[in-house]
C-alpha cells in the first residue's frame, strides 16, 4: 500500500509524532532557549530548568541541544529519560551508569564520593565539561531532588563540576521553589510558551518543505490553515497531529488540497470541539412606518352651518 503522503508528491511523512531532528524548526523562541542552555553549559554554571506543558516542544529542544553537545569533543553527556527511582541509591547508580560508570550498590555516601571523584577527574584534570540531562524531571522524588542539590555542591572556584539540565512539566517549578536550597542553585529558568498563529503556520510550511513539497506549492487552503492554527491552540504536537490526520483525510477523498472540512474531520476524530461557524445575519433596512393620512384643515363654517349642526 502506498504511503498517504506520496499522494501529494512528498518524499516522507512530514507529521510523524516523534522528535525527529530532521524536522526541527528553530524559530525565535526555541533558538534563544537553545542558546541559553548551551551558554549555561559552556560556562559550567550548574543547574538550568526548562519548563513546558505536554506537547510544547521540550523533547525536540532537548534533542537539538544534544546534537550540538555531542558534536563537541570537550563535552561528556549523560541522559536519564525516566527519573522514577525508588531510592536515592538507585538514582545515584543511574547517574553513574549514563556516564559509563559501573558503580556497585553501596551506601549513598560512598556513591556520591565515587561520583565526585569522577567529576573532578573529568572536569578538572581532563578539562572537559560534564552535562547531565534529565527528561520528565517532574517525576523526580523529593529525595532525588535533594541528591541533585548535593551533586551541585561539587565545584572548583571557577566552575561547577557537573551541569544539570532538567526538562519537565510546569509543576516542577513549584516543587523546586519549595526547596529553597535547590531553587537558589538554579542558574536559569526557560519556559516554553504556546505558539502564536504565524509561528504555527511557519512550522507547518517548514515541515512540508523538508518532506519534499515543491516550492510554491500549497497543500492547505487559507481557510484550512486558519482553522488548523486555531484548533491547535499553540501546541506544536497538536498541530502536527491534526495536520497528519487532515492530510490522510484529504488523500482518502482523492483531494489534492486540504480544505477546512478535512481539518474539521481531523478535529472530530481526535475529540477536539469543532467551533460552529458564526451565522451570517444580513442587515435589513427597517420598513418605514405607513404615513398617517394628513387631515385636511377644517374650513371655517358660516352662521347657518353652525346653527343647523347644533340642531342635529
């Protein structure tokens, strides 16, 4: 069976629900966020926190940053995808593991000491930069947040031995702020906000172009584009999901253009409320009131007329 996107002359699926670096669109806010993250790492300033609701692009930003970090031989990077650990010991062993250390299960104090020695050897003696990235950081337990605080204590006068980048949902901010000693160590907060309409449409066009859409070709009508941006609500993941289903719907109907009806079908399939179109009310000029008959002025009557009128 032919892939649906080939119906439109595309070489690959432009709207897969994955953080594919090939389709990473680095517009203003994301470019600034990545630069801030890289600068914090380059200066070894310690802890930076990236916050955003689900689907706002944290994973895509993390992936783009990782590609830049891995391209630099001076940087040693480790990443924890799911920081749900039952104990501090399990967490510390996992930190060592992502840096290639096979730490035995010992006391937390012994593990911290082993990590400190590794950090010092790598950052000071080898003059390399250590970066620990933790995704879904809102799942860190209070105990392991405290463990991170203690790891941030390892430093020399000019720099931190370990840089920690936390990517998490918005509730992570309150949890960190509730721990004053940890909040004071945050070098920077980066918040990924919802996208405005023009930015969403720029991402749509960028993905289609990267997927092989010929220059000057338009797949989505203007009405479809406006409805898509409105229905996405500024969430990049929802934008790509709706665009994907709308393209499939158009291909099923053998339509080479994605119109407003295809977007509405995608919205219904995903349980997104379809806003009804506002009714068009034609203005009708009010009918002028019927003119009242103009009474003729009463003619003055003579003496005999008035006399006979009184008798009548």
